C-alpha cells in the first residue's frame, strides 16, 4: 500500500532515528530535527521506535491513501490537523494541513511506517549527500511512498495524556541549555557570558545542517580555525566573524571552527522547532543537570511507548 503525495509543502522528508555508527567514516547521522516529536508520533500510532515517518517543515503536504491507516502528528501544530492523537485517514479522507500555528517542524507517523529502502541501517534522508529516504531528496507532488503493514490495536487515543507529554518537552520561553565546548579555552574568558547575555536570531540562511545566528559576537583569543575534529549535533561553532553557528541534524561529521559550547541532548528537540526569524537564548548548565534532563526525557518517552 502507498501514500501518494498530492502536494509536498515547503520541505517534507522521510526521517527515522538516524544513521548511527558511521560518523568515523564521514557519514552524517541525519534523522529528525526534533527526535522527541518523532518518537511521540510513532508511539501514538503503535509504531516501533525504528519506523520512518515524515518531517514537515513550515508548510504541510497533502497526502492521499490507498487504504485505511491511523496517523499521528506531533511537534509543530497546524490548523485542520489534530495534534498528539491518533486519527484515521482513508481513500476518502486524505491528510490535508492548514495554516501553521506554532513550531517549525511536525512529524507525521503513519501506522506501519514508511517502507523505503534502508541505507546503512536507516531510512533517514540526508539532503546534502542525497542519501536515504525517498531518493535522497525532499518529497514532491506525484511521489508514491510505500507503507509497511500496520500493527492493529496499539493506538494511543488519550489526547490529554499525550498532550501532557508534549507540553513537558516544550521550552518555548526558556533558554536552551549548553555545556562548555571542547574549545571553550580558545575564546576570551568573557565569551560564555556574552553567549548568555542576549538572544540570537536564526538567520534566513539556515537549514537542517545548521542555524546561522545573529546577535552578540564572540571573540576568539587567537583565530577561529582549529585542526578539524568531531562535530556532533548541538555543537556551537564560531567562525572568524564571531557569529555562532548551531549545528543540527544534517551537520558534517568534522569541522575546523572552534566550538564554544554544545547544546545538551535534552534541549536539541526544542532547538529543532525554530524557524528563520525566531530567537534563541542560551544558558550554561552543569553536566549533572544535562544528564538528569536527558534521563527524565527518556523515561517519559519510554513510559508512553510501553502504554
């Protein structure tokens, strides 16, 4: 069975949890910008953690179906589409998104998952290399997505309970927490204070690789360049301009700019909901706080997935 793309929206890609284990060979992880919302959507329709879904950016697609399926949408909220609850689609009832209300990226999980080919163990789309997903690219009108067999009887219809999980992960009015980066000593001693001193704005020249941020400039001690080393998602690189770049899901595996800080794993999903023009603030936290936040987040998700 298939889901047919009638219109694709601004940027819709197939994503799963990512292509882990190949960074040492130069293969990026890719996967969702907001992994919490992807896991939540899959859990609501009874999919496995590894099932692929759609990541919808800013404007939604129109999808038509050959059979009856359960669908859940989590993350960004749109008119005409229920959020955080399973609902049915069918040949007579396509999935149609309305105007975006809040957030930048929504995750559309379809019961049975999207059954595109595995590439290095993942169905995630990495746009810069054209790897994975549906031909390594964003969807466009006329595409036909193969769907896996659904597992019946495992839907999470508790909209209130699901909504409470979503709200627990939102940090819309709070600073994104960071740890000092591996090259924090290559900046003037006040640089971390400057990073936290005022909001940054996400530049229009931002994408799934990273966000260019305009705001307080960060000063190096003696140049921005370093010998290239690992650049995990959440790394905050600072080129010679002094304006930081927050690396996101499609980022390269290594880079040669000094990294002043790293967004903690628990807050990357909140960063993934930012759009060009949005503001982001940073706050340095302790390693213990970072670990506790991630532990709480994962425990909450696992509890939902077991229900």
